[in-house]
C-alpha cells in the first residue's frame, strides 16, 4: 500500500486493482485502514476472489501483475499472468526469480522495498511499448514451459522413469532372494 501511495503521488491517475480473498480478516482490515489513512480509496479497488475466467480477463486488462511477496514457494499466479500476456513485477523471493527474467518477462524487486516497487510500477506506466514486448515474452515463456502439453509430457516421463526404477529394483530383489550354490 505504501508503494501504491508513492505511485499515486507521481502518477495521480494511476489505478490499482487488488484481487483475492484475505484469509486473515485482521490483515484485511489493516490494509483497508491503511488505504483510508493514505486517502487512496479512489485509486484502489478491492475485489474478492474471482472465477478463473474473470481473473484471466482482468489480468489481460492490466499493465502488469504485482506480486510483492515477502515469501513465496513458486507463485502460480505469476505463471497465470504470463499465460495471459501480462508481465509481472515480483519480489526476489522463493521461486519467483526462477519464473521472471528481469527486464524480459517482468521485473524483480527486493522483498519489502516499497521505493523499488513503486519505481517499477511507475516505469510500467511510463513505458507501454516495452511492457507490451515484455508481455509477449512472458506469454512465450509460459506457453513454452507451462502448457498442458508440457505437463502431460512431464508426467509421462516421470511415470516412465518410475516404472523403470521399479523394474530394476524388482530384478535386484529377485537376484538377492535366489540361492547361489556352487560345488
């Protein structure tokens, strides 16, 4: 929210849409109070969790998806945004840097750095041509590495390797269980 305030100070007509269900109601209340305290109600729209098709539509409309996580295992939403052609501004934590090629498919910021996050958000607003190209590269990355066909191929390979290992183990077990008597 502090980063949003910095963006609005520099680009008064900027708008932020926050989407998702807050599991912790106290946290949600603190965010809403901060939005009111900073007088950002007109610039920040809060939406509950959306059906996947509506979420994808919203992502396609956005200049960028912002994921300012302090910790994140993989960040499936990064892949979802990229699959819609939307570049991502994400924190340099967990698996996010593995997904975002900084400056190519999105932008990375240090976790918890409001100033850096605001700077990248402003850059996105000021560089629509570069963001369009980033979105194209993000889409290419997502479809190359995370398409349904890739998942099916990966699972087929995993099952094939597991079957091979099981077969090898069974062959070794049979060898250990048989007697080897020589005279």
